[in-house]
């Protein structure tokens, strides 16, 4: 299967701890996106990368959140000093950017974070 | 903030019936996309319609777009139990932005 993969699939942590999630995009895709989804809501955009450059960040991305894509391949999302409000599904997506438009995003299965 | 709003929030139909979901959005768009999410397969892209298109078909899916009313509809014909899922419309936040914004979704239940 060459789809988007995310690890871990589930993470339970105590409030105040740091957590890190990993996303491996589809190999030829140059864009990678992070979203957060809470129960009953649609996904909310957090940030995206084109290759290794982080091009857009949502206001939702507080200074406790940091994302990297060091070599333009996989990406990590770290949350420092987790809060109960950070409990959510964290989704990663990738796309192949085309100037002709479209740019369908392919999503991974997500990492479900529970902060106790 | 979420750009699109789907209507209805929930829809329950019998297998074989058609399902129609609506989406309204706020700002000008270049395209509008529909996604499906279920527990088995996660979030999957269904169809994209560009702002200069009024209607688009893909298999049992039919999407319409009315830019004057800032609205779109998704029609699933001859529904199957496997169509049970949440359906989201999504648009980019603004011209030049790649922030894809989703509505809250329509939860479709297809009863066998």
C-alpha cells in the first residue's frame, strides 16, 4: 500500500507531556498538510509544507505546536505541554502540486490523541 | 473558522434511494471539493468541481455548483449500505491559499 501513513495510530498521554506524531506522504507528493479533527466537526487546517518549506500556518497552531519536514519527505508534528483540549484526531494529507489546479489531497488514517 | 456548511446534518435513507446533500460557502472560490469519511477508509476525496463548471458526474455521484448562490449539492444515486459515511464539502480559504476548509459534514446512513 503506497498511501499516506501515520504513526502512531493512537496516543494516550498525561497533561503536560510532549507528544510527537509522524506522517509519511505518498512518495512523489511534494505537498504535505496537517489537520486536526474533533468529534462532530470537519477537519481543521493546521499547516502545510511544499517540499521542506512550511508555507502556511493556521492561527490554530499555537506556539506549543511545531511541525517539520526536514528533507521534504516525512513530517513530524510535535505538541509540547499537552492540554486536554488537544485531544483530537490529527490527520496528515499529501498532494502533488500542479499549476493546472486540482491538487487533490490524499489523507492518512490519522493519529488519535487522548490527553488525560 | 469553517468556510462551508453542509445541510442536512444527518440523513437516513433506504438502500436504493437517492441522497442529496447541500453545501453553502462564504467566499469566492476556484473550486469546491467533496470528501467522504468513514471509520474503515478514513477521509477520501470524491470529486472536485471548478468554479466555471455547473455540474459534474462521477459514477453514481453528481455534483452541482451555483457560484451566484455560493452553494453546491452532492447527489448519490441508487445508494448502497457502503455509502454510509460522513460527507464534507471543502474549499480553499482564499485565492492563493492552500488552507482547505471543511464544513461540519452530513452524516449519511443507508439502511439495508
